């Protein structure tokens, strides 16, 4: 049975000495959506008229890895971080699947979309960030640090402790650093032969989310990235778009949306 809890956040949050006080005011409705293909129940949040998946999509009809005669990047492809086999049940049993969900190439992200949902657009992402904190982009196209904190969730996965930042995940979006699958093309200069393979990167560091294809995009699409710079002397989060520069054969996380 679908349950809905409506929470109106109108609060003045107290920050540590390094954070300035700021009001947070937006409408947040929590609910769930069950995918009838596998029975999984997803958490969702509705923020100012748009409903988002509040966790990474994890529908897995098949799984692709390096343990095959040849790696193909054609058609829809599904990846579980660090899993190189082709057995769906084995992939679902891994900690990476349970924590981070599935990485989809763009074709798979489109094919797996549940009825009534869609991939988010550039406008959806901008509406989300403006809704939760009314920030403007800087000259490099980045949103303010505090807005990013409001989108991120699960402190352990981001490497944060419980006392870090009162704004953390106040949006309920629970973005997590699920990494990316990037194709690898090793080449032997002596034999002239090579074998395509897959490479997993940035687990615990970055969240990559597919954005819906724009009109003139072809092989290189757009995606949103939230990055935690773990080498910095202080906690540092950044958000930016890969505008028409993300290869469609890469494996990224998916957060579907729908208009209410």
C-alpha cells in the first residue's frame, strides 16, 4: 500500500562556526514506488512538483562483465561495480549491488525506465537545486557547496562522520558515490591486437547520473556529477555537468523523475 508523508521544511538551521546561517524552505513529500518487474520498492521524494527516485535504480535483467569471450558495448548494457561475471544472482549478492544499485549505459537507462517515469533533463536538475537552496551557479557553472550537501546522503559511503554538516541530505535525495564504468581498449603494439574490457572507477568519490539526451547530442551525452575530493585538507564537494561529453557506452547510475 502506497503511503505518503508530507513534510514541510521551514526552518532556520544552526551551523558550525565555518557555516553561515541560512533559511531552508521547500515542500518535501516522501513516498514509495514499487517496480512490478522485480517487486523492489523504491523511496521517492517530491520537491516542488517533481517526483524523484530517492535511491539509485537497481533493476537488473542481465549483467555484463569481462568474463566473456569478447566485450560488446552495443545495445543496452548493465553493470554492477567490481563484478566481472554474467550471473545476475551472483551480481545481486554483492555488497556493491546492495549499496549502490546498477550502472547503466544510456540505451539501458532508456529501455529500463518504468512506465510513467523518465530520465531527468537539464531543467529538472536546475529546478531541483534552485528549489532546495535558491543558489545561483558560479562562473564555472557550479552550484554552491551547501546545495550539494543537501543532495548527498549516507555519510558512511561518502566517508563522513555523524557530526559533519547539519545540511547533509536535508533534501531526502540521498545521492551516493556509486562510481562509473568506463570502457577500456588495451592494445598490444607488437601484435596489433587488443581486447575491449570494462573498468570501474571512482567508487566512494563520485556520483554520476544520466541526463536525458538533448536535441543535437549523438554519441556523447550529458550527465550530472557530484564529486567528493577526498584529498583536500577539508571536506570539499563539487557538482558539475558533463555537457555533451559523456560517452553513451559508459555505465552510470540512474534516478528517474515524473511530474506530479
